[in-house]
C-alpha cells in the first residue's frame, strides 16, 4: 500500500527557498548599486586612480626634462643662449633681427 504524499512539507521548503533567494538578491542589489562602497563607486574610483597615475607619469617626464634644462643652464654661455633664443634678450648696443620661417615656427611650437 502506498503512503500518501505530504505536499505541505514541499510547499514549506519552496517558501524557504524563496525567502533565501529574495534575501540573496536584495543583498546583491544593495552591494552593487545602493551601498556607499558599491561596485559602481569602486569602478569610478579605480578609473580616477588610473588617470592620476598617468598624469603623474607625464609630470615626472616634465620634471626630468626641466632638471636637464636646469643642469644645462648652469653654464653662463648656455644661459645667455637660452635667453636669446626663447625670450629675445640682447646685449646693450646690439640690434637683433628676427627672421621667421615656417620651420622655425614649427620648432618653437614643439618646444
């Protein structure tokens, strides 16, 4: 003889799964979108960190170039040459004629 199946037992197990599933989904949604330490905020902060590191590398290159220029300008002759080329300085009783060409303009823009 067959025993009758107790369906109320299975229904209560399904309810437990629904409760745990609902709690789990709520937790995942909370952690991904709502929380102050959410995944979205972390991804934005990681992107900002990457941008700042790239900026840091670029600034370090500029610093190295400036240090090289400062080292070169320790000599009086190179300092005078730099001032004449970049800023148009001249000696007393001296006339300077500036002749501009397209190549010269492009070189000055690069520097």
